[in-house]
C-alpha cells in the first residue's frame, strides 16, 4: 500500500482526470464543468509541487517499497537525496525496490551500515557484484555527494573508483568514515590519493584513511580543484601536496609519526601552504601515541616563529588555525613578537590552537593574551604547555569580548586560596562570555584532580539565591 500522503495527493489527479473525461464525452454541460476543471488543474499542480517536496529526500526505502511497482518510477524521478541504512544486520535491506529505476535528479547518496553487516545484507556498491544501488548511481549523471559510513572490509576500491570516475563531471563531495580501526591498504593508500591528485572531486572527508603522496606526481598540476581535505598523512606526503593547493579552503591533517626522520620541521610546510591564500581552516594535529604502540620516542615537531608569522600574514582569511601536535612542538626562534605579527594579520580568526613543549611556558602564556587582544572574533583558544590559570595576567584590563571556550592543557597543580565565587568573578571579568574552561592534570584550589576537568563558568555567583 502506498504511503497515505501519496494516496491523498493522488486524489487531485483522479478528480482532474474524471472532470476532463466528463467534459470530453459531454456527460455534463461544458459551462458548468469549466470552473471545476480550472480548480482541478490548480489542485493537480499543487499536488505535483507537494509531491516534489515529500519525495525530494528519501531517508528510508520503506515508502518506495510500499508503492505499487508500476508507480515507483513516477516517485523515483523526484528523489534528490537517497539514504540507505542497515542498523540490524539480521534484517536484509529493502533495496529490491530500486531495481530498474531511473533517478535522474539524484544528487546525494548516503550509505550507512552496521559493523557486523555481511556482504549478503549490504547494498551493492560495496560488493563485488554490481546490483541495485550501484547500478543506479552509475547511471546517474548529476551526482554531487557520496557519503559512506561503515566497516572498511565492505569497500571494493575498483567499484568505488569506477563510480567516482563515472560522476566526475559533477561529483564534488566524498565522505568516508570507517566504523572499524583497520582499513584495506588498497582503499586507504591508492584510492583517495588518486581522486585528490586527479582533481576528480573538490571535497574529501576521510579522516581514517591515509594519503600517500609520491615525491613526484604523474600529472603536471595535481590537486588543482581540491577545496577541502580531511585525512591522515605523514610528513613527506603533507610536504609533497602543500605547494599545489591553489583552491584549498580547509585542510585538516592527522600527522602520522615518521620514525625514519630525526625531526619534522613545520616551517617548510607552512611556507608552501602560504601560497594557498584562500585557506580558511588549517588544523594539523597529532595525538600522543599509546605505550602499547611500540613508539617509545616521539619524533620532535619543530615550529619556527618566522614561518608561523609569515604564514599568518599570507593567509589572512583564516578562521581556524590549530597546530595541535602532542606532546608539544619545539619552538625554534619563536618569540612573542612573532605571535603579535600573526595575530594582527588574522582579524577573522575564531579559533586558535598552539601546543608547545613545557620549555616555552612564557610563550604559551603570551598566546592567550596576544590572540585574545588582537583577534576581535576569537571564540576558542586551545593551549598546551607548562601554563597555569595563575599565569593569566589577571591585573590587566584586557578584555576577551567573544571568547567562549578556553582549553589549558597540562596544568601544573598549584593550590590557591580562592573560593569558587572569587574564581568565577575573575573569569567573568577577564572573559565576559566564557562558557567553558577545560584544564588537564590538575585544577587549582579545592577542585584539584588528576584528570581533565571541564569547568562550567556560571553567569551569576554560585552563592546567589538564583543559582
């Protein structure tokens, strides 16, 4: 049985057809049926418009499955976004209703699968045998976005590559999120690199996949169309692509440690990225490796003050600038004047992150004050280093008008005699819009603990009756 909404809207078509047939066969007078026919035509047009809206986004295949087979193509022509989800692997997905259908307006496909889904349960684009969903996507000529969430062992690189290449004229956005920790080498190392290098798509979001860029590329101008890249990469791959991103607006890199090098200086990479003048978001991060990973010695990442300042001066459209390398970057010839030069160039900056080693405690403390003072739109500030709440210059009148979140990591466990109300008032005076203070290892005063702590800053004193 068709969905109730579709059956109700079909009444307008039925009435219009009856009136037109009655008029043609002179079953009732033309004068009396004329106004009714006009009203029926209006209702039919209205029904078509509403049907367009109802079927534009299909988040489950159940409505299409309920439609009579001879009517499915009528509704299929109106689908712009198709989502196929398999939550319970014991229940096969209803993809049979897609067979032999054309989706000429299809723009976005999203596939989500349970971790334990088997090849017998999942739709086709991910298996060796091309069936309903894959066949429809390949026939589609205007696909713009492809979104996959599920286990890696269901991805078939050749099928995916054929799919992406068939849609390269319009396909601009690819998102791949693995629900497991291990990925097939052929997917993670060849497919994404090839798509990015050949400029097949403009946006690639695959944070669990790894980009392996060769020192020399097969084509003269690779990565020319890339606007967004969110992926893993080692130092050599990041360096290789950093000079060839003229249209790039967002770059988020999980920097994989490289044990083959003595150090990883960021200065050459920042210098090459300075040519990407359209860049709005730059985030290079690395989390501390667990002990069981076998990486006992962390390769030091070195940040140069001159390169930091020059990059900021070249990319003045940056809204997010985060170099969050754990356990902290080694500052080389880095002074507060470099921070001042960078902050004065980044008037649009909304979020900054700078993780330094404990030896740069004075530089870490200056980061909060300088960026807060010279970046009027700054909302989030993430700092790692030997820096405490006590190191904040509470005596100055500098106000951070829009700062909502402040993260100070690896805080020393100093004790204070401040009450919570006193501490709250100091925070509200210095940061009038601060909502959350995140600290690590220890918090001053009576809240000292050995793990991270999220401190919710109240807008009224805690002792106030309204609190």
